[in-house]
C-alpha cells in the first residue's frame, strides 16, 4: 500500500499528522510526500513518518518553470497529483496508490477500501451521499457541488490495472494543462474533471458509506459519537478518515458550528487536531512562504501575472523561465509592467469648469447652451417643447 499527499513547505505539520495517523493503522504503508517547494530545516520527529519526499523537480513534467509559474500555489499542489500517481506507480512499482489531502486524519484501517479496490480500479467519494432538505444546506452543499465538483478529491485511490492506469494517464494530462481555479470557466483545480470519470471509464467505484471522507459538507446526515481520536463512530460505524477542510481560513469551524453541533465529539477532535499540528511545528513551519510565490528578485508574483502568462502561448514560448527577473528588461515581469500595467488607460483630468458646472443644474445647462453645436440645440429645444405639450392640461 502506497499513500501520498501533495504540499508546499508550510503544510509539513499537517502532512506529518496525516502520515503518523496512516502509520498507526497501517504500519506497512509506504508514505510519500510530494513537495512543490524547497525542504526547510526541521526536527526529525516531523519527517520520521515520511518514507520518501518527492520534490516537484523529480517529477517528469516538461518545461517545469513554465508549468509552476502558471499555477497559484493551491493549483500547483493539485496539478501535480496525477503525475505523482504515475511516478509512484513507475518508480516504486506500486500496484495500489492512495492520495489524501494533508488536512485529513486516517482514524481507522483502510481494509474496506482495499476490498473495494479488489473489484474496482478507482475509488471516489462524493461530497454528499443523501439529498439535502434544508434550503440553506442545499445552497451550502448541493449547489456548491454543482460549482466545484460532485466528488471530493481530498481522497482518491487507484489500483494500477489497465483501466486504472488509463484513468490516471487521462487525469494527469488534464491536470498538467487545465488545473485552474476558474469556476466561472467550469474548472475547479482537479475536481471538476472527475465529474466525467464515471462516464468515461470502467471500474469506477463510488463509495457511499458514511465513514469515509467525513467533513462539514456532509454532516447534515452524519452523526459522530465515541471518543477522540481513534474511537469515533459515524452513524454507528467506525470512522475511517476525517477531512479538516477549510481549517486555516476559519471556514471549517464556521461550518462545523452550522452543521455539526449535534456531534460534540467533533469539537474535541478539532482541538486534538490543533494540538497535533502544533506538535509538528504549525506555529513556525506553518508560516514558511513557498519559494514559488516570488520572482528571483524577491518581488511577489500576483495572480494577474500568472493568469496572463498562462493564457498566452507566445509569452510561454518567449519567457521560458518567467521567475527570472535578474535582468529586468528581458524578463516577463518587465514585459508585464510595460505592456499590461503601463498600457492601462489613465483617466483624463476633468476640466475645472465642467466639474464646477456638474455640481449644479443651472451651471450644467449653461455649459450645454454655450458649447453644444446648433443642430443639437435645435433637437433639444424641440424635445423640450414636446414635453411641455404632453404635460399640459388635457
């Protein structure tokens, strides 16, 4: 069993918490970290559950600087997932590969998933497995699925059968080229593509058991009981894995308050998770900025810089390493500042007479009479006369 997650350096504490939870229930599992960043110096206890650290530079991705620059950091960590499945299968001879988001805790053995992979090649977990009835929950959960994807890609398991590998190769290709957070264009990183998978591929198994991928978006139909951290049950079944999605933004707690108040144990679980992350260096390592968030000069790369670059094949061909701004005149950053930021129209100053006249109706009418051409004045007088006739006595 090979398990991996995909992160930047600031997510190392969460990845460590995940890895230790996996090793607790499956000591035989091989745990990989795919790191789209440089590895910082950190205590050995943080990395002791990692069997390998695969840097993005190790992955077989063509024109890597261009690929990295096109993606915002969350997009980047999802864009490499398909290629990581391929790499782990090829490099380590892995027959079964599991992916978990770093903000997941595996609380129980994966035996049920292993059995599901005996007959299926791909395992997917829907965000929701029962219809919502409350109008607010429909918007929060079902409508959100329509925008962001039916299946939550915080989890994915693949058996590398012929069908499984065909699926992975398709998904990896899509992620290398279209892994963007552009909901308005029908894309949400890696998730929206998976909506197509059951139609395109055989051997897709959709897991509808409530103990898998439990999170705030499906708590309307799932009750948690038991003891923290490894004695929790969901609707009477042992919890397999829990997803703390939205933790750093505060959304996780907000949605837990909205949908999880019936399960006090989940608040205890949250407190335990905070302590685990802190044990693995959240307050220090969690603040490390990703090296791919800045140009070589140290200037921050804005989202607008990335979006314009990825939309233009000519820019990607010409600026083969868009991070390099050591010689500014020849850099993408300089091009952007000159041809995009410098080309934005600047509002013309408003003449003082016009500004003053605009502040009162009489002045504006006087300005119109003095400067409008005679044909326009005739039309205006005719319209004014017609309005007077219409508003007169019947």
